[in-house]
């Protein structure tokens, strides 16, 4: 059944669809300007103030409440930096500004994941081969079974535990993604091949760990433990949050997967179509969108990864109209309901496939 | 045995120093906070505040700037790169400093003199939107278009300055420098402008050359006199062959002066040029052939106007980074220093001053040079 997903539209329809999306993309590109520069600088300003205030409160708090507020501010700062700033800048969304501080190739973000490695595994692998099994290594992060195309093994019964661990240590999972542990295990690549990556990773991780767990605590002298703990909590909050956002963007029940054969000689229209079917959105307030780096508009992000993300809400209206016109499903819902379907999906694929009724894809539903 | 406490302190100090030196951590924050208080306090950039704006001619203004105190100074004839933001896009241009090094030493002020170029985005923006009290990001001074110091005092080294239009700006600084350091110096200035109205620094030049006994000033007006000729040059400066020429103006002007001067016996090494200036925007057709130079590797290749920059780089034997080869991932990003490319996704020409381009979807249009790839 799944092999037919991409065949629900004719080639002409796909071309027309692709053309309309290209046009939408161009309209926004032509309109980029001060408004977009102001948006990102404004977010950066808020991020910096909340980091400075958060760290100051964690250091100098006199009671648990102000300490907790500090942790909250630092968590917010870390989330803003990783999502609306780092992730988006590294996609090249603000390269047109010619500002060296916002350049996709030189930006380095506040997580153990090395930016160079991220550009390779995320910008290239994930965004080019979105949800193609065996090529998009984001699919389940080699930890989770999320489709019947992956054979069931008894260890999958416990994948909820794996999911929990992955979320708690999310930045480490993302940081080590390029290690390709599954290929190391199968012998496809050797540790020696991975040495350059390991060195790069170790350097970045050491920098991050020493910042949050050595330097800042030491600066607080006898108060080091509370700084250590505060920084750890802020990192934990950020990990849980980003993991949840990312899972809601790709692993909801109706997000589709594809086989390599389906995507050979893919046209631009087909590429757009695959991005759309493989992603899911969720609705919410302006600040929910900003805190998610606008990955709440995962569909638009996947179609237009290098357009400034705060433009996605306005683009989404048009994308939705096009979906209606071409009778293509547009996967969206509230944050809560989308997350529920993620959990349901993880649960469903913990179990072996039911032989009697294979699930049919929800195309057109 | 050393005191363990001293050891620890030493270790912590070393760690703190290393941490401080790692760009992107604490300094970025400190710099952000300082800049929030006052942009001039930035430690990562040199800023300059506009303190005065002088109308020189109808289309030329001088902006007097006070650089932040860390700024190092300059030699007469050098330029600074200034960054200005227009509709969210930072554009950079080089401008010669038109004031004297002494004025900087005494008052910490420098000036740039900007002629409004038709269609020139930066010059127009500076003219229309830069006000007293605004700040600009500037670079340290650079450039080798400076007065050559005499090694052997006996050897005559009389400068001849030849400028056209706004090419007068570095020359103005050099002349002021002559007045301050060696007022008895024998020097000459030949200055080409369209008409008397477009003579930049007219009063200043007259006063300056009037006060220097051995400096002659010969203005020419192309609207009435036509363009420069060999005879005219010979007439203006009969001892041309003994002089060191400092030449600044539009590219074609400098080319013709150079060939005339060589005809009249001036040795190659005695002509100094400042080669930036008004480059007129050229609109080229797609499919245009050209030379692609990769500056960091020194390689270059001929483009027929049909292959992408990525393909060209590969056939030139380079190993550029790439991923999707279709414009999605930005792995192939490279920085272009001059020339135009056609974006195959949008079918549009990228502007000359856009520096970041994706090699996999860019087809060179005419000559281009790539800084790093
Ligand atoms: S190689 Fe992916 S954008 Fe050029």
C-alpha cells in the first residue's frame, strides 16, 4: 500500500503543485527585508537577556523560588537559542542579511551537537531524504521502531523506555547522530572512519560540559552545587522540550514514510509532496511557535527550510489552500492531540504487526 | 612541592583564560550588553559615530567620524571598509579616508567623502539616511596606496597626484599629510572633473595648494576640455618621468593615464594606483561566458554559462563540500567576492554585492571570483 503514496497525484498535477509552491517561495524571498532582520534580532535580544538574568538568578538567588525562576529563564534562553535562533540560522534562513553573526556556515550553537556535524546529518541527510527509510537517519534515530517496514524484535516491547532515555539525553543523541552506531554494529563503517567525527564531537562536548558544569559553578564558589544543579535542570528542560517538538513534527500517527525506490528521479513537485506527507504541524499561540523554532510548522519548514521561519504562519495559509485544491492531506492538530498520537505510534510499534489488518495510509483521509 | 591551593588557582585562571578566549561564549554576551548600553563600547567591532556632515558638491558629502577609542589610526591614502544595513541586508564598501593623519592624532576624527552614484545603493543610502549621531561599523584602515618614503634622500621623489572625480579623496589626505610633514615638498596635483560644479574640495584645495609654495594644482573639466591626452599630461607636468605618480579614479581613467604615462617614459614601478572606485553595475545575459577564479586555491576555469559553480569547481580539480546538489541543504555555500551568478531555482541574477551563494544552484554569468569554496 505504502508504495503507492506518491502515485496519488498525476505527474502533471505534481508539477503544477510544485510550481505553485515555488511561486510562493519566490514571493516570500522577494519580500524579505527589515521585518525579518528585526524579528531575529529581537529574539536574540530576548534570548540574551533571559540567559543573563537566568544565570544571575541561579547564582545569586536567596531562596528556592528565585532560583527556580532563574532555571526557568535559563531553560527558555537555551530553548530559544537552539530552536528559533540556532536551528534556523544554520538552515541558512538569514544568510541573505550578510551578517557574520547570523551566517549558516559559521554559527555555533549552545548544545553538545557540533554545528558542522548537524549541517551534515540534519540539513543534508534529513532534509534531502525526509522519511525515506534507510536514508533519513532521523527516522526513529535508530532507537525506535515506528513502522512495520522495520522487522519487530522482542526488544521493541520496551521502546517506551528508550524513548524516555532518548528525550532526557536528547542533545547527546543528536550530537552523536553522525556516529552511525547502527552502521558500526553491522560493520558497514569502522571506528577508524569515525575518528575525525569523534574528535570534533569530543571537543564540542567538552566545551559545553565545562561551561555548564565546571566554569559557571566554580564562579559561584561555595554555591557551586546549586549552579551545577540549575544548569543541569535547564539542559534537561531544553532536551525534553526539543525532543517533544521534533517527535510531534515527524512521528505522529499519519506522518508517512517512503521507500528508496519511490523517490528515484524525484521531480521538485514530488519532493515537495514527500516533505508534506512526511511532516506534521501543531497549532498554538505565537510564543509556542517561537519556542518551537516554528517547527510547529514542520510542513512549511520541510518545504522551505531556508526561508525565515517566522514567515511560516503566513505561508501555511497558502499551503493549506493548495492542499485543498489538490486534495492532499495536511497533518495538523493541537499540540496535545498531536503528541498523543506520537505516544500511540510508539506504543503501537512496540508490538509485532497484526497479520490480519495492515494499516492503510491515510492519504486523502 | 608546590602549594596545592596555588596550583588550583593557577589551573582555574588558565581555564578561565581559555574560556574567555573561546569566541562565542562570554565575550559575545559581554559585547552584547556593552553594545546595548552604547554601540561605541563594542569590543568585537570598531564603531564610529558621525559627528558632522559637510556638503561638498551637489552629489558629494563628507562624513566626519569619531571611531571608537580602540581604533588604530591610518596612513594618508588608506581606506576603511564600512558596513551599512539597508532593508535588513548588510552591505560593505571601501571608502578612502579624506582627512589627515594629524587630525586623527589631535582630535580622534577621520572623514570619508562619498559621491552619490546613480543606482549606487550604499552611497545613496549614506546620503539620504546617515545622520549626525548615528553609528557605523568600520574596519581598521588598510591599503597600500600611501606615500612612498624616500630611502635615499638625494634621489628626487616628487609626487604627482592624478585624480578624477571622487578619486580625489585619498589624494586629499596625502596632500594634507605633505603639508603637515614636509611643507617644502615639490608636488603637483592634476584633477579631472566633469565641470567646475563637480570639483570636490575646491576651496580646501585652493587654500592648501596656495599655502604650499612648491605644490601646483591643475584642474581639468572634461565637459569643456575632453578627456586626458598624452600632450596634456606632458604639458601639465614636463618633468613627468622623474616623478612618482599616485593615481586614483574610475578604472578606464586609470588605464588611460597609465598608458599615457608609460608612453612618456614613466617606469612601471613609479605608478601607484588605488583600484577600487565606482564600478558601474553591468547587467549581463544568462549564458554569458566568463572566467571563474577560486581565490583560495589559486585555480580558475572557463565557464560557458551552462554549468553550475559546483560542477565547474569539480572539473577544475577542486573538492568542494556538497550535499543535496539541489539547493536544499546549503552544504555547498561559498563566498563570492565579485561577479554575478544566475540562481537556477529562481531564475534570477544575484546582485553583485551578495556574498553568500549556493554553488550547486548558481551558474556564473560573466567573470566571477570565489573567495572560499
Ligand atoms: S549541495 Fe545542498 S544546497 Fe547545494
